[in-house]
């Protein structure tokens, strides 16, 4: 029987582990279009339906599916206990609802977990990156040598990568949102268009790295080394660069609005056309820095 779920307005009857739910194709496909649920009801697949009721059966916990539907409808779920969040996270991972998984991880505060033992080896990682759409979300890779690997577009969001060596690796468009990456090395790595929003990179080394158009908004970059790093057009809004070393770095057209630059070394840096509004530069080392065309409206000097 050809699946009728080809129209977004089509109603859908679901039997999730014995619990009945009624929803629409639009609800199941719009918020998380890359999920397993969206793929099931995209119209590209033939689904088995109950011959009399027309329901589609899924052998999962029906109790938690109401929260899944709440997320898909409204982008939010009610406050739950930690154990309920853990159970719902398993459902989110099964249905490949990455947005919901991120939401739950934020509530659980997993990014604060401090552990020094990696869950995988370098060999494990190499095997994984041979597949498409690699994700190491929330995985502990602390202390691994991942230097010189092609890790382009890999998702490391929420991972623990403390003391990890990414030097000379290709990390083009990789995702590092909310990672714990203190004391790691990205020296001479390709990090163009990477996402580091809210990441903790304290004491990390990024000398000579290519971070053109990378997003480091709200990142903790205290005492990081960016010597001669290419940060052209990078997003550094409200990032904490306290005592960071950016001597000789290329920050042309970078956005540093509201960034913390106390004790930051910007000697010889290229800040031409950089956006430096509302930045306190009184304790910043700027000897030899190029500031031609920089937007310094509201900056304190």
C-alpha cells in the first residue's frame, strides 16, 4: 500500500508502544526535517498501516512520545526530572531529533561534566569518519591525538575534547557548539566557517589556524594563543578574550562587539574594518595594530 503521508496537511494516526496519538505530517516533518520521523512521513516510503484503524505502529515507549510531539509542535517541553530527561533523551536519539537532544542536554548541563578518559580511540574515530554525516555529539574524546585527520563538517557539539590534539587537521565547517575544549591544540588547523558558539577553549593553542568566518560568539577564549591566526570576518561578539595572545593575527572585518579584551595582546594585529563597538580597550596591547576603518563607536580607550 502506498503511504498516504505525502501532503503536509494529512492527518496521521500513530500507535507508539500501545499508546494512540493523532497528529499531522506537517508536525512530524517541519521542525526537524532531517529526523527519522520526517523521513518516515515524507511520502518517499511505504509504511505498514493497521488494516482497519489505519494506524502506524512504532515499537517505542508511548509515555514519552507526548513530549516528542510537544517539541515538534511548539519547540519546547515541560520541566522534567533528571531521570525523565534521560529517558526522553534516548527517545530523541532514536528518532534522530537532534534539536530536542540539544535542548535536553542543555537542561542536564552535560557540557559541565569533567572527565579525563576518552570513550574512543584515534582508530575508532578514523573508522567513524569513513561514514557520512559523522556526529560525535556529547562524546568524550579528551586527550586523543586527532592531528592531521580530515574531520570536515563533523559535529562535535557538547563533546568533551579537553587536551585533544587537532593540529593540522581539516575541520572545515565542523561544529563545536558548547564543547569543553580547554587546553586543546588547533595549531595550523583548517577551521574555516566552524561553529564554536558558547565553547570553552580556555588555554588552547590556535596559532596559525585558519578561522576565517568562524563563529566564536560567547566562547570562553581566555589565555588562548592565536599568534598569526587568520580570523578574517570571524564572529567574536561577547567572546571572552581576557589575556589571550592575538599578536600578528588577521582580524580584518571581524566582529568583536562587546568582547572582553582585558590584558589581550593585539600587537601587530590587523584590525582594519573590524567591528569594535562597545569594547573596553584600556588594558589591551595595541602596539603596531592596524585599525584603519575599524568601527570604534562606543569603545573605551
